[in-house]
C-alpha cells in the first residue's frame, strides 16, 4: 500500500476571529518563519500580535470565503481528487491519497495516521510548492519528520520526500500557458513574477537556493512566451518583520512601473499552487492598487493590471503532479 500526502500551507477553519487566531498561533510559532527564541517571541506573539491581527485580517477572510467554504480548501480537496483519479491508470498497487496542511486542518499528523491505519509501507510526502525554500517546502518536510516519529516511532514505512518540481517536464509549459490564457504580451508591457519572500540570512547562512530557482523559472517562462529580459520583473512579497528580506518587493515594483508610465502589467505567483488570501490580497488587491495609483499621479487613467490565478486544478498542472508522484513512488 502506497500513501500519498499532498501538502500545502493551510488556512483558518472559518472566517472568524478565534479560528484565525488558532491558525496564526501555529503559523507564527514556526521557527522556520520567525527564528526568534521562544522566550522572547512567545510573549510578543501572545500579547501584541494575536490579540489584534485576527481582527485586522478578518475582513480579508470574509471577502475570500464563499458559502461553500474557503476556496483555498475547496481547491486543495479537488486537487487531491484529480491526482487520485489520474494515478488510477499509472500505479499497479493500491494507494491512498490524503490532503494535509502545515498549519491548521487537516494536519500532517492526521494524514500520517490515516496511512498507518491503511497499512502503507511507503509514503510520498509532496509539498505543493514548485521551488524549494526553507519557509515553504523546508518547514513542511521537517514537520513530516516530527509527526512521523509521533505516529510510527523510530521504525515505520519508507518516507519519500519530494523537494521541488519546477524542473519537471510540463511544469514551465503549464505555467506559461496559464499566463497566455489571460494576457497577451506586447513590447513594453511587463510580466511580474512574484514569490513569497524569505529572510536574506536563509540565503547567506542557510544556502537556500531560492533566488536561483525563482530567477530560472522566470527566465524559462519568459523565453517560452517570447518576453525579453527587460520586460520581465522578478519580485517578492509577504515580508513579516524588520529583518532584511529578499527583494525587490512586489508592491514597490508595481508602484515603480506605474510611475514610469507602464500601462500594461501582468502578475503571477508560481510559488502558490492554490490561490489563497495572500495571492488575492497581496497581488490582486495591493499590487494592483499601487500600480494604478502611481500611474494616476502622472495623469494616466487607462492602466491594465492582469492577475494570473494559481495553477490550481489546471489539467496540465495536475498531469505534472501525477507524474511527480509516479516517479517518486517507483521502487
């Protein structure tokens, strides 16, 4: 029996303050994200952040939610269903596909427990981030190690970790095609490819390869779409604190393009395989506003800002994920 655990960041259980607070408590306690000694960080988090942040972000959750639930969770569940369906003709052994989240529910522990109950003798851990970096796939896979020991002890099924898949055949094509479906490049227009930022120390001290893989993804997509280097803009977003973070920052670059009179901008964030509050707010709301307002200061009113949705359940992307799982599962 093969276990397949498709993993993403997670979300609050409901668009309510207490649910957001529970989610943020787990999220902000992750030392991969905020590497401050707990004796210092925990009082700051409990006394200053958690009492206020949920109330501030609640309107974003409420705007993002639908009557059916969180679009992020609904899409994640559908991704698992499609992967399960695509693997039926590829694997000649029984298998179980489970969804797990690094923060919130369903947890990695619960997914591993389901694999244990099913008698899995091999488990594929697949974070849905195309490019590996410490605060994304890194923290997910480290959490797998922690929860694995809780569920199985020191000896259990083989745990097969997928680190990244941006070089998997078909991925660049799927990403480029998703852009081309909603936006047509014209000389002078700009493609912004934006990623979740990371502290510079992760690169200088931890040798995180993220700057290279993000830049290389941009280069390959740009070449496929026929976009010259001068019309490609690589940015980062979601800075947490006052440390030095990898930049340039999305909002600043969107404003710069507007102030330079660039009328046509397209923004896509490949690190997110599923749209979430972060993509909708940081890109489709704040970056769009920054670009539009900067252009209006020049008297330019006819700007165009195109937001490219995450790949989500795109069939070509789901084929890539199924291929990744199939390769990882080979003895």
